[in-house]
C-alpha cells in the first residue's frame, strides 16, 4: 500500500445531497461496469473463473472488454513488475472518464510475497486505486463482493465527478 | 485535466522513410489472447508475418533470487506461482528435487496422494488450456463448459488443502494432509462423468469447419525444430518424438499404473489439440487406478528423517524432542548435503525441471527453474514467420504458455 | 561503529551458525560404474581436456575448460546422440573464487541419459555461444547475460530478456541485494513521473511486518498488551456483509438471506 497519503475523498467525495439526475446516472453507471481484462498472473485466472460459468459476471452487467477506451473498471489482478509499470500507466491514461480501479490480490495491493527487485510494491504507486481486495488468490466471490461494494461507492458519489479526475499525487 | 506524467505516445509502425510495405505490429503486453504478458513485435508484409520477436519479462518476479534467501520449506509456496494453473505439479517437482538431493524415501500413502494431486492438476491444466484456446478462436461455449468441469476439480482440491488455485499441497518428504472422507467418492463421481464431457467438447470442435480451418496445417513444428528448441511435453509429442518422462524416467508410482502416451507426427495445431484431449482421457485412466491404490496403505504421510523433516503434528504436540527438532527446522531450516541435482518431471506443460546447487547451508546456493513454457515462447521466433495474424492467436493458444513459468 | 558486513555476498545468511557442523556430501560415483557414461566419457577424453568427471544422482557431470564448450557439446550432439539441451545457466562464485560456473544440462532420448557439462570462466571473460547447435540456447544465454552479466560471443541478439532494456545491474549476482539497489527502487517512479515525484510518492514499503496502528480500527493494539480475551472493539459493532444499500436499488432484487437456498448437492 502507498505510504503517501492519497486523499480519495477530496475529489468527488460524499456530497451533501444527491439529486435525482445524480441518482439515475449513478444507477446506470454502477449496474453496467465494463471491466478491462487486466489479468497479469494467478489472480487473472481467478478473475476469469469469476467471469465463467459458476460465478457469472454477466449478471452484474459486467462484460470484460479488451480495449481501454471501452472499459470503465480496471481490475488489476496479479503482480505488477517494474517492466510493466509503464504500460499499466499508459492503459490507465487511455481509459475514459469516469474510471475506477480495483486492486485484486496481495501482489497488486502491496507487492505480495514477491519482496524483490523487480516487483512494484503495490499498484497504487503508479495508479490511484479505489478498492483493495485481499487474498492470494482471492476467491471469485471476493471479487464479486468487491464489485458490489464498488457499486455502492459509485452510487454514493456525485455524478459530476468526471470533471475532476483522481490524481495520484 | 489528465495526470501529467512523462509517458509520451510511441509509434512503431509508422516510419516515414521506408519505401517497402512493412508494418510493425505490437501485440502488446496486455492483450486478451496473449495468455498473460507477452509482447510480440511482428514485422508484417501486408498481413503475412516476416519476422516475429517475442518480448518477455513482464512477469519476472525474481523467484530464483528469492530462493537464495529462503529456506527450502519457505520456498514451497513460491513454486506455486510459477505454473499457476497446475500448482501442485510445481510443488511436487521441487519436493522431488530436494528429496533426491537428500536421498529420502516417501511413504506409500503420500505417493498415492501425490499421484492423485498430479493427475488432477493435469486435468485442470488441460481443461484450462482448452477453455482459453477455444475462447481465443471464438468458441465461447467450450470456455464456459470447460470452466464448469474445472470448478468441480477445484472444489475437490479445496476440500483437500483449502486453496483453489495455489495449493502448496505437497511438502518435502510427503504430503501434510490426509484425504478427507468425501474425496475419493466425489472424485470417482467426477471421473464417471468426464468422458461424456470430453465427448461434448469433441463434438463441438473436432469436425467443426471453422476449427479445422484455424487449426489444421497451422503452426507446423518439425521434429528438428522441436528438439533444437528444447520443446517438451505435448509440443514434442505432436512432432513425432515419443518422449514422456513419466514413461522414460518414471518417478512416484508411474511405473505401477498403465497408461498410453499419445503421439502424433503432424506437428500442427490440430495435432496438439487432439493430443491434449487424449491426455485428458489417459489422466482419467490413471486416476481410476490410483484411487484403488489408496485403500491398503499405512497412514504415514511424511517421511521419517528427523534430521530434515519434522515429525507429525501429534508427536510435536506430545513429545518434547519432536517439538525441539521442529522448532530448529522451522527457524534455521533443513540443511541438505553438499551437491547438485537436476530432476525433471512431466508437468502438464512439458518438462519442468529443478536444478538445485546446495552448499550444505539452509538456503540453496543456486536454484534454477527449468520452465517448459520459456522455450515454447522462444520457438515463436522461428515458427510465426509465414503465418497470418489470426494464426498467431491460435498458435499462441496451442503452445500452452503460462507466463508465471516463462518469466519466473 | 557498525560491524563490518562483507559486500561480496549480500544474500541472507542463516542467523545461527553451527560451529562444528560438517556438511555431508551427496554421493559421487565413479564413471566406470555405468557403461553408457563410461563410453561417453572416453569419447570426450579422446579429444578434450577433462578436469573432473563423476556420476551424481544418476547423472554424469563432466568438468571441462571453458574454451572447449562449443566443441564438446557439438561432439555430444552429433556423435553421442545427446539430442536436447534441457537447460543452461550460470552460478556465481565471484565471492569465493572470482569465477562464474556455466553448466549445460543435456539429454539423450535414445539412451535415456542426462549429462551435465560444467566449465568455469572469469568475471570479465566471455564464452562461446552454442546457439548454432541448439536454438534453445538463444534465449538461455540471453537470460544468463541478463541475470549475471556473462557475455556470450557469436550470439544473434545479445540483449536483456527478463529485465527492462535500460536496467542497470545484474540481478542474480550475489552482490545484488534481493530487494534491489537504489536504481531498482525508483525505476517505475522515475520512468513514469520523473525524479521530482520521488518525494511525493515516497519510498517503497519493503517491510513485510509494518503495521500502521492508526490505519485500521481493531487491527492491532501496538504498545498495549491486554490479557487474552479482552474486548478491543471499543464499542464498534461487528460489520455484517452488505451487498446493497438498505433501501435497495431500483430494479435490482435485494439479496435476502432467508429467501436464498444453499445448494450442497453437486449433482443438482
């Protein structure tokens, strides 16, 4: 996890009152989160399993899209290495607003068991993260519960959040 | 508006001084069909590939260096993450290498349980391979069906050791846990249903025109290329070389079970696909025989070698010397003799080998992991030129590469 | 003054040293005990200088001079039917001898035998590539160069393979720390945001046991020891799993634990 204190509540945080337009927009956004396939390592397999037949992701309205331009949710599943860090930042920048990031698994949260020279110690060193899921690998139910919590978070936000994107620093 | 950073766009495929029609396509490290983090730079002439350059290392986590800083038992969960689709095979390879280094003999029940784990992992891996390759070609039904079978197997493994994906179910000296009561019954029920499920996949794919057009005569690997590139496993057997380490250099109880080794001499994608389906049937055959072997074995699960292996938990909690020895082995680590060993095993992907050079200390001096997918990715350099872009996807699919292994 | 820690091997050392421990050796057998290996060794000895040869764990190990490596492997491949190079890599002995030990693991499928060829080179010396004989050596030698800095001659593409192209340092050397030197620690920050961002993002957290006491409630009470069984919840209620907000969401059916059925029979 990041040592630098990122205040995620500052931009687009909990508003005083949500208007009906906000509620409708948030309802739409939260119930059709299109996820970017970002399975890097073992957690990617659990992400695929959570999208497969037993733990279905389609019932959330989540379809896995390959292109960052068409996706809103980036599920970083697996170890981020320093060689790859540049590319995850590029893909995050290419995603269109509004966008959210779920960091799935220990390797994405904090570098995991790989306390080595080539692993980024936590994906939040390069991109801002909304939700951290613990586990190695987290069960598919964990990922689905995480998506449900993210949906609740989205519904609490102000819909005009898109004007002020999250900044890492 | 956007977070400013130093990354600027780069264009590989647009060069303004060239006169030929060559295009450089970057099949980037994040790609749904890349099976992980493979970056392929393809030089193309109007859709046909003239040169392919695979770039790996995007999942390099430094496992070999970690091993030089950890005791042997501590390294076991790290081996899980190498070929993360069939984790127990990696654990087993490592345990076997250390046991051969020490010269340990594992009790029979542990061998039977290890065989069950190995073959179940082989089934899981082949089902996953089928699911993802079919998904890449476009057959999503097979993806969903194969994952359904895989979920049943993962349930079984979860009943056994508690984890679905990264098992660490095999330890140096045996296995730590005995089978739960429902394991054998449930596994038998699954194996009874497996042939009809495999038949379902074959009905969908075998004579399917699209599948045949994508797979036949695509990605032909000749015998010399396969041998020269260090291919192993199905890649080698599809090119006509009859080499299966389970038959040629048997380990565990593979010399006591009867099974066939399917071989093909065509070397194309379709041959590899047929071999994987045949191997699934052979694994089921082996599992039936192994299930019958479980009954008469004595309940010993770990080898008896107090210098290297801790005593069973019952002894540790009741006998003082067992507790003291267990404490020393956990804090200081077991110290194998000075020497080196290279032990290959037949993992679902190919020849998985562990080279351990021990200097008598608690940490290995050098541990090299021989991952089959490393060279299966290298062979793409020589294999891809001459094919078209859709063939790239199907070839990467059938080479069955896992990037945890390639990059370690 | 702090204690002197030698820098030629910075890998972790066991905490306790056993002063009178003599490590046993894995048994080395004479090559003459196996006819196939003896014949192979005779063929090698006829043309090359063999420094040592023995059988260990059923595989023959032959130690040769580094400049002979291509010729020996060529002979084994063409004349002695060793048709696959399973693996090759290096071992770092710079701390004790100042040399790298390169090993080639070869397999003969027809004879069902494995042989290991070993040779030693100095740190600045380079070794001949065997890529012309086995294409698998192409990538193995690149990995060896990447991890150890062993330069290989006559290689078609001697570039880094596992680490990024602009990486400095050779990771698997004993002088390279497991967690990386300063270049490694700031690599991704420098590359993406630039050196100015180092203070803003902060150093990596390499301490696996670091706990921030004020980060999470009820996580750990550092600094206070309480008797076992004391209530440390400070009045906070247990958080139940909440799938949706309590009012429910429009058109989405609210999860109700009473109405759901737990299926325990797999055949259903």
